[in-house]
C-alpha cells in the first residue's frame, strides 16, 4: 500500500522537475550569455566584416568574376591574391584556403573555408580527435584540427616569412569559418609558439579570428591565448555552445536538432563547477564577440549589438533552443549582420562628432582595457581552480608526453647563437615527422594509424 501511495508522489516530483527544466531552457536566450559583457567599439570590430568577406571569397573559383559576392563586392583586389590552395593542393590534409596581401590595411591574411559536406577528407579531420586528449602547451586541443594547422604552417611558413620580411609593418592574420575556425585557432597558437618559423616577428603582430567558432581547445588555452585569438558568434549559433565533440556533431548532421536537444538536456544537469574543472572539456577560443540581433518573445531582427569579453565561467555553456541555431552558423548571415553592426557603431560615432585626437586616445585606452581584462580573466581562472589556468608553459607539448617531457624550450634553453635556431628547427622537424610522413620531394602526408584503411593519404 505504501508503495502504491508513493508512486503518485514520485511521478509528481518527476513532472515538476521536467517542467522546471522546460521552463528554464525555454527562457534561456542567446542574450543571456553576454548580457554582462561590455559593448564592442568600431575600432576593435572594424576588421571582422571585412575578414568575413574574405572568407566568402574562398568559395569563389575566380575572384575577377565572382558568383556570390555580397552587395559592394568582397573588397578584394584580385591582383593582391598570392595563391589559392584547393583540395587537390592540400591532398585532403586541410580545408582550402587563400593567402591575400591586403595593402589597404597593411595585413597578410590567410583565410580558411568551412566544412564541405561533399568531401570525405573534412570528415576524417573531424573524426581524428582521440576524445580531445591531444596535449598542447599544458592544455588539450582537437587532434585533427591541430594536424591540419601543422600541415598548413609547414607548407606555407617559407612564403609567410618572406612576406613578413618584405612588409615589416604588416600584421599576420588567420581567419576561418566553422571547421576552418578550429584550424586557424590551432594555427595561431602554433605560430605564436614558433615565431621563428615566420621570421621571429612580435607576438602582437599575429592575430587569429575564428568565425562561428568550433570548441577546439581546453579552457586554460582559450583564456591564455585571448590576446591573439578572437571568436565571432552570431546570436543563437549552435557550434560554440555545444560541448558535444565535433566528430559526434557531424556524424549526426542529418539529425542535428535531435542531438542538440539531447545535449541541452544533459548539460542542464551538469554542475558548472564540474564543467570548469574538466581539463579535457573543449571551448570556443580566445576573446568572444557576440552579435545579438533578436530579443525573446519578439519577432524579426533588430539592429545588431556586439558585446565582447574574455569570459571564464559562462563561456557559451548552454545551447539555445532556437529555430535559428543552424542558420546563425552561416557565414553569409554573419557577414551581413557584422557589417550592419559596424555601420551602426560608425553612425553613432559620427553623431557624437568625436575628434580625431580623441579617437586616437580611445584606441589607446581600448588596448589598455583589453590587456586589463585579459589579466583579470587569467586571475579569475585561478580563482575558479581551472586546471593549469595561470601557468603558461615555456614549452610546446605537442604530443601526449608525460609531465616534464617537453619537446623544446621556446626561449632556446641554455643554447646561444645559431645553435638555438638549429635546435628549434630540429625539434620542429622531429615533431612534424611524428605526425606525418615525408615523401622524396619533401611533401608531408598523414601517417596511417595501425588498422587504418580509409581517408586520403
């Protein structure tokens, strides 16, 4: 009898718990993720719409006769295109990319396209992850994306070095969308850890922009590299929010809404403290720029607002149950809304009639504020006991090495003069050989794991 009486009570508690979950999830909107962040300024946000257009141009076969150019075009001079690498050139080791000399903005831009659903090599890249157990600089990264980034740097470091020497005042910018965003995040970190590969330039001259960012690195790395990596997310975009491994997402591409709902339910019941202390949980990289253009319980798009921060806790932890979770991932919509947001920022500045001298002062103040926010985020990570949060390694732990077994000291150790350079080059070559095979002409291809029978090699 007591068991029979207890069943309605248990069912009632269960129904209340489900109702609370539904209420909580339905009320959670994208605006909640960034409501405490500061507003981005036109000065810091200016490169993003332009870089989005460069990403769109990667899909073009002929920039002189573009097929999908947005209104106003891509803003690119075809004569300044250094090269284009397609799947035939990368042999499936990396997505297609272009190298562009932007003389108008004193910038050397390498832009990487997103996932191609028709290319098996892109899927193999995503599936090569080992559950996020690839070590890098005291943290964890996506294994396949790291390999793609290493392949790109090993093949293009010579021309990048030559261009940086020819244009010593230019910045080096990596930008990618979706799958490409993970590659450029890895590429930015590798270049920063191996600046000698591109001529020993200063760290501040290297920038990475991950558009519709993939969660590809552990929290300590996402925060520590926030001074050089920037992520751009539009409203409800699902990819930076779901901690589901990339390989699982794209294995379920035809039932993605089902997967997102299941993941949403699971993450609701995981304590945030447990999330933060999981060293292998991957996150969207660097400083985050969130474009917000819709409001809860209101139809249509509103004038976009861009909020930015280097968050530690609350870093896009929860999926938004929205009909736009997939469409907001598209580079076309991101470029369009980013341009609208920038135009509104510039219009506001013109209305306020800010003198040129004050604009310069504001730019300098902005740099200081970003530096202070960056340091505050590192301290916050220590407070929250994020693993390895504030112990930036001097080493590039590129493989699953035991603690203390590091491949090289980035400051050259005790060696001096040319021996430093020789040792660094030897270490880089050894690292590449551990991931790849070299053919007689010096080109590298992925090593086959035991039992591997598929994938382009």
